[in-house]
C-alpha cells in the first residue's frame, strides 16, 4: 500500500504502451526532482514497471519526487533497456507532457524541475530537459547515442524487438530517437545540464565529443552546460544515495550547476 502522499500516474501512449510513474508530494516543496529509469537486469520483472531511486524520496522531503518508468521495457523480456524508443510514437515527448501536466498542477515553473538519471536514465534526463525549456538535467555516465551502447547484445535486442530494423536504417528517418544531438536539434534548445562521469567510463570519449558538438548545433544554449569528471567512481557506475542528494541540494540552492 502506497503512502498517502504518493500518487500513481498512468496514461496510455499513442503506441498503446503505458506511461507510468509515481509522484510523492511533500508539503511546502517548491521544486520537483524527476528520476529517470536506468537499464534493468534480465532477472527483474517488467511488470510492475521498475522505478529508479523512488525509494529515496524519504530522504528528499524538501522536494516533490517523481519517478518514471521506461514504457518500451514492457515490449519484451529480453530487453535490458528500452531507451524510450518506439517506431510509431515519441515516448520521450509523451513522458515530458506527463511531467509538464504535473508541474502545472503543482503551480511550478520549468525552472523548478530537475531531471536526474544514470546511464540510460542520464540519456533520458538530458532528452527530457530539452523538451521543457528552463529545466535542468543531471546525468551520470550517460550514453549519447543509443546505437553505441557498449552492451552490444542489448543493442541487438532493441533492433529485434522494438525497431524491427537496424539502428543504421532507423536513424535515417528518426535520428532524434537515437542521438541526443539530434534530439536537441529537434527540441530547438540545448538545456542546462551537468554530466557526471569519469575517464574509465566506456562512453567518456563520446561525452567529451558531445560537449564540443553542442556548441555547433546552431541552436540556443540555455543556462550552463558542464562535464564534471570525478574520482569517486571508476567505470560505468552510478553514484550512491548520499552523493546524489548532495548534487540535488546543490542544484536547488543555486539553480545553477
């Protein structure tokens, strides 16, 4: 049974997939932290959908806390990550619409939103922030281009079970669902963000390339864009609760990153 301050959010995508999340409301909160979902081990069930870090809400009582599931993960049990991809729907846009609706109900502004995620969730956080102008993303070791995910068997699973074609072919028609740079182009803005990474992460070189590329997209850059290389972790690993809360509190206290 959910706590009284927790609301389950459900709506159906035009693709028929569930747009699912949980929202914890806290009295007096003036900011919203939205956790984006990470990849899942095969052993975890896809139903009910998993919500990354939502259990941390009890340590985040200064904020409203929303956690979203990846709708595409329900398509097949072999998927380790669905990447919010569907050939017939832009799931990221539909998820951003759900967040926008909640922000309006709460009487907040886009500048009061922080999207936070790791790896696949970091990719999602960056994409979502670009759709709600003024929002901020904090992305730990994010992928930049889905097709370059280092877990190649997982990439093949997306091609087989979601796209029904190769990423090379899919990219020709819908590049914004594959590469964050193309997502930003379509959104028309580079959002404020902080990427937290380290030199041993498999995507480190591409993350650095991304930081250079965003300056040449021909679109506005909103706020601050920062790549922060840390020594606390090495490789493709996520931060623990204490460090994540520290990052959130820093964002909330300054509105800058």
